[in-house]
């Protein structure tokens, strides 16, 4: 396969097209981050570090940092236990219904964290409709056990277990099956094979998954906000939110420093994970010839029952509790045939204009982000592959930064960058367009990577042959590259849509009246005491997400292997 750049009449077109694509992508993706760094380093006061030292020296900052590290680390440990347990069993054994099990494990990751918190809040506590209906509710006045550091750790662990699962399963698929067979033929039992062969070889992937879970948990806003704010347990994202909401744009220099603090901790976590990967790599050279399927024998049925029982506990029971809460006239009333009502559903979906507006905004933002990123990522990925340069390689490395940084950091960066547009005096703050730009920056890498992988597999000889018979650059892109890369682009667009439609962490600091998103509406309804209506809106979003995931599952055969995360 040839990977040399084209020496055709399209070269000049490529030279003109490359900066036209790279410049706006760099400005949107990296411009806000650069602006945030400048503000945090005292841009408004002659680059003085005194204001940053003042913010970092406060007790509130120190306490929030400690809380963030404790909850992120605790959640990561739990995510590793859950995700690794599922990955080892699913990837290595002969259990049945693996696809259904993986699909169910992925659902909590796709559900917005604030809905996860709201659903679990309906399972526990004296006001739980489910417990009241079953006659198991604790006495009124009893504390809500989830309003604590332990509650935040529990839900962060469940929310991000899928990240560890996906990363580790990919690593397990790289282990040569003949290596495992050789160990078994030597007399090693399943436990010894796992401990002496599988675990050492999969340790780098496990560390990478743990690093991803830690960074994601560190920047999670929905769960610490729903569970921590009522308990006066602040983390860095909730501290930033409360400062910005309470004092407005005047505290932007302060929250910029706090955002850089989160970003520094997150980047440190990523670097430590990469360092561990570099030191622990084993040089596996590709996918194993056949998937591993160690026989569990008589233990298979008990293992399957345990896995499905766990799925029921972390997914089905909370959603049943959430559904029950949405079907009562007032929070705390037991569900019965006499109290069952769809009043909250009707009020939330058909009467309240804010919910309809939030649905319209979220659908518009997610669809627009998916379409714009598809239009940009297709030619950008092709140019990076066919016309590599120092600029394109640098952008390829830096484009992951807005996605790796916690969402609250990106929000503050966008506020600073688009509060006042250079040379125009215009502002995007308070408009829906600032949210869209933040989504474009955050999800570009989600769209770009599947397309890059697809184009890397295309033989340039097809395009060279078309060029040799006179096909111009536009025609080659339209008739050869686009049809072959379209499935990967479609899969990337679906992932962007699924992620953006339920997003809260970025939009929580960027919304204003008229630009509410679904995540913001649920948070505001619960915060104002409208728990029943919040549950109805949350259940409608869960139904939408599950339906979209099911549609992707049904059409999976049309997509390239590896672009749908829950597919093998």
C-alpha cells in the first residue's frame, strides 16, 4: 500500500485547502484553552501571579481540591473493580448473551450523570416512592445516605465503569490465543492462566482505563452537584459553578484559576497513565486470531446470574424507582392504582415551555454539532493522512485537549474566549452559539478518530488512478473517499449525537434563559424541589437514549468494526 503524497494537479489545491481547514479548527479547539491559560496567569493585571496565589491559598479551594481527589480516586477504584470484572468475564469466558450484557453495561455511561443521581436518589431515603410502595422506607426525617462523599463515590464508580470495561476489553483482544492455549496445555488452570498470563499482559490497558475514569470523574459536575450541594460537600466543579452563578462574570479571573487547577490535576492523571503504559507495555502486535473463551463449566450459570443481578441492581432498579416517582401526584406519595397519574409527564412535556425549548435546543445542538463536525472531519482526516505536515501533526496531537479537560474547564475557557469577539465588540455569551462552539471543540476528536482510522485503511492507489485519468480533487473526494469513509463518519456522528444530547457539564455554565438544555432543566427542576417533574423529564430522556442506542445496535452491520463502542 502506498502512503506517499499525491504528485498531481491537486497538490496546489491541497496546499490551499489545508490552512483553510486547520486554522478555524485550531481557533475553535485550542483558542479558548489558550485564552483560559492567559487569564489564569494574570493576563488582565500584567501577567501577575498574585491573584492566582490568593485563590489557591483559600481554604475553600483546598477543601474542594481534596474532595475532588477523594471522590475521583474512590470512584476510579470502584470503576476498575466493576469494569475489569465484567471485561475479564466477557472477554475471556464462554458466558452466553455477551452482546446484551455489554449493551446494558453501556447504558449507564450514555445516561446523563444528573439522571443517574436522580434515579439513585429515588431508591434510597425516607421519601423514596419505591420504598414507600414496598413498605420499606425508613422513618421520615432520616438522612438521605447518598448526600455524602460515599454516595458520590458510588455513583461516579458506576457511571464510569464502562470506560474501564471498553479499554480493558480492547487490550484483552490483543492477547494471542495461542499463548493462553500454551499455558493451559502446560497444566495451568483458569485462575493461574489469568494471574500469570492474562493479567500481566492486560495491565497497561487496565491502567489506561483507570486514568480515563479518574479524569472523567474529576470533571463530573452532575453527580457532585446533585448529591454534594445539599450536603455542603463541594468539589472543584461545583465550587466553580456556585462562584460563577452567585457572582456573575466578575469572578471570571478567579474561576479561571480554579479551572486551570482542575486541568492541571487532570493532565497529571493522563500523563501518569501514559507513563505507566510506556513502562508496562509488552509489545503485542495485533488482534488475536480467535477470541478467548475459557470454559467455566458448572460455574457458568451462577456467574451469568450474578452478572445479570448486578446489571439489575445498578440499572433496572434505579430506573424503576425513577419511573415510579414520575407517576405520582406529589413527591413522597406511595404509588398505587389510586395515585398513579401521568400529570407530571403531561406538564413537563406538553405544558411547560421550558421543557419543550430544552428538547428543541438539545436536539438542535447535538444534530448541528454532529453535522458540522462530520463536514469538517472528513476532509481534515483525509488531509492529515494524505498530506501530513508539522502543522497537521501538531493539531492532531492537541485536538484531544478539549475532550481530555473537564467540561467545566472548557466552559470557562469558552466564556473567556467568546465573551467579546476580537475586532467586533460582539459577544456570544448568553446565546446558544457559545454552547455549539463548545460542543464543536469538545467532540471534534470523537468524530475525527473513527474517520482517520477508516481513511488510513484506504489504498491511495484508487485516488491516484482517478487522478491519472483527469479526475479533479473535488471529484476524487466525492466519488471515492466519501463513499468509503461514510460509514465511519456516520458512526462518529451517532456517537457525537448520543453524547451531546444529554450533556450537562459544559452547558451548565453556558446556558441562559432561552438556551436551556435537557441536562440543565433536570438539574434546575430538582434544585427547585420539582422532583416528580424532573423524574418525568429524566425518564423521557432515558427512553430517547435507549431507543437511539437500540437503533445503532440494529444497524451495526452497516458500520466498520470498532467504531461502535459496545460492539466487539
